[in-house]
């Protein structure tokens, strides 16, 4: 594909779209040319702020604009049909999480991509955080991940029940970010996530609607063990993760835009060795694409270089099935 600016359209201009607009604006190889949004107020605001034409019917946008990439940033219940329309037109697609209401819908989109001349990426952005990539690289330098963990907790919002019919359970629609992060941390190489082979999940929901609580331990095909705690209806929004390799540990706070990382390393000269030593040098973000690396840059690289994105639909089917297993209280081997 030519190195000329890739023409981008965005379908859906709600809260999640703002981060997509920011990433598109920061990527010099793409240009936002149109948006589509059903809500008149949101559409008018986006048109004014972004200085691009807006459409109430996304199909009209696809017909009238010569688009190279479409970001589909809608509720999961609406996402599959729109993504299929784009893929059938051979338009590359960035799909917001969760990619559909269940793993079957994700697989349907993966099948449509395979039959098209386009590529698709799922917006599981934790995979693309420079801090995540840097600590993952350090873990590989220490022999690979042996253990990883994630916490993804939230208070209930005023809209939790209102949008229940448009969203799968929160472990799929929201906490999927950190379920997927465990797969990514446990992965065997720079571009591959690990595959879960066993899941031991405990579900203990609260009395209020969408007050979902689940805790799970996961064995991966790499030998790494992962664990996740995800509770909704608790005190507040906390998103943390950790990754451990031989003589190396990193703890990440991903709750806010400013990511915090605390690292420890153990060597024979550290006494007492069991305490390890705090790693004071900063993460080498340049080695993983720089502080500005994100999913849009990666997707553009993949389109121009004809490569498969890290969070491709076929791979994310596995993440969706893992989320479903956790939500169902699965215990034992996981058949994918």
C-alpha cells in the first residue's frame, strides 16, 4: 500500500471515541476525513471540534468516502454488523472492545476478515502501552514470565444497568483489558500472547444488578501462571498488574493516564538476597517504539507492511473465550 496519508473514518463518537481521535491526530500517516454518529448532539459537536463531515448513517459514509481505515467505536451489541459491512468493502477495521457480545460474534468477524482483502485490529490497548511492552521485554530477558497478575475493580456507575442489554458481562466488555493483559504478559515472544490451557474461577456476585465479582487462576501453554481479581460495585476504579520472571519483578499501576511502574531485581551480590533491590533506572521506552507508541501506529505499520496485528480477531477469540470461562466459574482444562 502507498505511503500517502491513509484516510480514516470513525463510527461512534461517544466517550471511548475520544482516545481514538487523539491517537489518529498524533499519527502523521493517517488523516481523519469523516465521522458517523446517530446522536445529533454528539455528531454536531464532533463535526465542529474535528472539522470533518458527519453522517447519521454510517453506510452513507462508507459509500461517499474513500476510506482506508474505519474505527468502529460503538456498543458491543451494534459492533458486529458494522464491522462486517466494512470488511465486505475491503476496508481495514479497528474494532473497539469487546469485539461483539460473545466469542461467536468475534469469530464471525474473524471469518469475514479472512474472506476480505482487509485487516482488522481489536482495541485492546494494554498490549500497546509502552510501559507494558518494556517490562514484558525485561521479563523475556530474564527467561520469560513465570507468574503474572491483574486487578480490575470498579464502583457501579449510573449507567451500569441502563446499558445492560447492549453490553456483555463486565469481565467481557470491560475487564477484558486485563484478562488479555495476562495472556500478553505470559506470551512466548514479542508478537505472541499465551494460550490458556486451564482455568479455575470462582464467581460470587453481589445482590445489585451488574455487581459481578470473579477471581480466577489460569495456566498458560508457556508454563506461566496468571491470576485476575475483578470486582464491580466496590469502592472505586483500580487497575493494577504485575509480572514476574527469574530474579525480576515489575508492578504496574495503570489506573490513570500516568502509568506507574515499580521494578525489583535480585542478583548474588545483593544482601540479603531475598529482599532484592529496587531498580532505579527508567524503563527503556525507545526500545519498544517510544513513549508515543500505541495501537494506531502499530495498525498503520501492519497495513503498510502487510503484517498481522498483535491483537488480531483470531487471537482475541481466545481472550473472549477465556473471559467467558472466568464468568461461568469454569474449573479445569479449557478447550478452545
